[in-house]
C-alpha cells in the first residue's frame, strides 16, 4: 500500500525536447514537460478539451535514458511521485513548482482511436 501514498501515472505528449544536465557530483538530471488531454461534453452537449501541462524530472539512469529516447511530440506513459518545491528566481521572487519525479516510463505509439 505504500506505493499508493504518492503515486502519479500520466499518458501524454512531450511538449519539448529534454533539458539534460550532468551535475558536478556526477548525477544526471533531465527535465521535460508533458501535456495530458481530457475530452468531454459540457452541460449543453458541446465537446470540450481540457489540456493540462505537467513538469517531469528524471534522475540518474532514468534521466540518461529519457535524454536518449524522449523527443518533442512523442507519446509517453510515465509513473512517478508528485513533488512540490520552491525556488528564488533571478529577481529574488519566490516561485513554486509542482513536478512528477519519474521512476518508470514507456514510449507509446501515437494512434488516435
């Protein structure tokens, strides 16, 4: 049951190529965004699309493989945990960000059914 406490699974399309960095301590870091899309009908029967963007982060071997396999526009399934963090931008303003720390992923065929 511990796997259910903080678990995220998403299927969507990569919005950009991976931003990959090799850190000074030797660890690898990959960042990329993914869009998810939900299609539904509103109360008047009109078709609506809810598009959401999610930040993905990979560390170590996961990051290295993400850098090789992920490319803008590819469809992927990811599993990970949700993390919230804050940081200070260049102007000294505190910013808040939510991201999914990826533990597993799978490339998918892009077939609309």
